[in-house]
């Protein structure tokens, strides 16, 4: 039995847990406000809010319901457009969209309204730039966006008149959500959820953002294991080893964690280059690593940090360096039964400097043509230790071992950087594809390496 709250109604259902939340909302609950668009998490027409208790505090995030397994709704508050409607008038967010003519065909409008509602629920002080950032996962083919941006500004001005008090109370006071939200926290605390102990013969699903794009229909025919039912509320902690990250940690949890931002400031810029807000709110770090894409942004980042991973199965726990995890294109040192449960960053890594660079056809919401991360520790002006990773230049995410070894002990200079770039080009084996030719990708790699040294030390 799957139990959760849908708007202001408690749901208990035996629907297939692999059913996309979007289909349950539209076909099982007959709530047709949430729209079917791309079914790949790109367009945002199906955006809903998910509220959950984190450390006894109710917190909301926007998600694309087309990629969200029904099983992951267990114990949570699912909010659709019907759940924020005022009884006899538009709420302030809907009104701002209407007043600014920010809707034409209207198909995308619901997704924009839900994303902006999530913004209103999560921010104490409001800024127009942040409001616009909250809709980075929503596409409109009619308006040209300027009217939507103006509506976002109106919403910010309205919400700033209610800047005091807890987030949910402020959102209720300003009319962004109805009064029933006040009682949801107690309802979730009282809601009893039982997880059926089944022998999974299908897939291990975390956030679902990859599997639901690739295997939408197959997932309904097998018994899957949904690890995100037990997402870690404090997924990042310091140990004697260094920094321990639970595999279920979402990209959003990682890139907004104060401890991570303190040790690795570049993560702030990395975060906005990894997909959109709703996808980052769902996607797990373990899923990104196990995907084994040669251009995975998080795998490239963690490779440079000399990361170790833990793989867990009924046979026990096995630890291996992430650099040994990738054995060929989409081939992993992992059995089907093993789950990636921990990501371990060694303590010494926090003593160095880290930078991430990425080039793609579009700046935002795109996969990389080539991406790269450097970790570097200096002794004066000499390079004491460094690791450079790169993606898009071979069949797997890779460490540039020869280039990293060459740089060790060298004085930082333009000459040293140029020699390192030349060595890196000879170390990689990209292929020509839709994202660029071999020559182009090699050139990009050199430019990204130069970018690392410019961003960290101002040297080119």
C-alpha cells in the first residue's frame, strides 16, 4: 500500500509503484491540470511540488512528475495546480501571469505557476533573479519569456510584503498557497506508511531521471527497488576519512550544502550547469555515477577528487576508487546486485583548490561536448599535487594521468600550462559525433585546462 497526501486528500493505493506520478495524477485521480509534454523531464509542463519532512520540518521542492515514480511519493505531500487554486479567484502567482500576458496557448502555464509557487514556499527574502532561476526547467514556445520574467518580478514584489515568519506561513499569508497547507506537517507525521518487502527482479531506482527516460514501459513489468523512499535527510557528513556522501544524495542537496560550498566553492557554478532545478531536485549522485556517461558532470567532478565509492549487496560492502569503476563504454566494475551507497572524498582533498569547466552547444540545460575538473595543491608557486579529469574525450570519464603526473613539481607558468595542454591532447581519444569533431574536442580540452588555471590563479 502506497500512502501519501495529494493536495488536501490522503491517498492509499495499490497502484503499480513504478507508475509515473504524472499518470496517477491524471488518470487515477482525474486531475487534468498537470499536463503531459515531453515525458523526458525537459519541458516542465508536468511540474508539481513534493513536500516532505526533513528533520521534522516540512520542505517543498519542484519535480517533473513524468519521471517521478509513484513509490517515491510515499509519506510525502504531492501538490498539483488544483491544490493551490483559490476558491473563487486567481491566486497572486496566477494573477501575475495573467496581468503580464505571460500565457498564450496555456499548455505550459501550469508548470510555470507550480515552479514559482515552489520558489515562494522556499525563500525568505525574494529576488527577481532567483525567481527566474526557479523556472529554468520550464519551456514556453509562445511568449518569448519576457512577459513571464515580468510576472516573476511582480510575484517577488508581492511576496516581499510578507517577509516575516516561517516559509509556509508567509506563503499562506501572501496567498501563494491555501490555508490547508498549515496542517500538512501534522498530517504527514501521523501518516503511517508500510513498505512491502519484495524480492526485486527489476531495476534499482533512485530519482528516476535517467531510467524513466530510457525504460519507461519496461519498469512497469518488473518488481523494482526504490531506494529514494529512504532518502537520507542528512546525506553529507564529515568522518575521520574525509567527507562521506550518501548515494541517495540529490544534486540539489550536494550543490547547496554549506560544508561542500565552503570546501569547494566552484560547486555553486557547477550546480546551475547540471540540468534544471526540478531534475536536480530528483537526480541522485549515485545515479549520475552509475549512468557511466562519458560526459557525466558529477562523475567528472568526483574523479578529480580521488573519490572512493562503496558498493553494497547481500554479500557485504566493497570499496573501490571511482577511477577504477569505469572499465569501458557503459561498463562498470559492479554486479547487478550491488548498489552504490557511499561516495567518500578524502580529507586531504579539501586542502587544495578545485575548478570545474564545461562547454556545450547551449550554456544551460545541455550535456557537455567536453567537461573537465582540476584538483590542485600548491607549495608556494610549485604544483605539489594535482589531478585533472575530463569527459567527452574517450569512452569513459577519465583521469588525465600523464598530464597530472607531468604537472607535479612544476612551477605554475604559461609555458607549463601550454606543455600540459599539448600532453593532454595526446593522452585522449575522442570521436567525432553530434557534439563536435575530434579536432574540436581536443581544442576544447586545451581551452578548459587553460580555464582552470585562469580561474584559480589568473594565469593563461
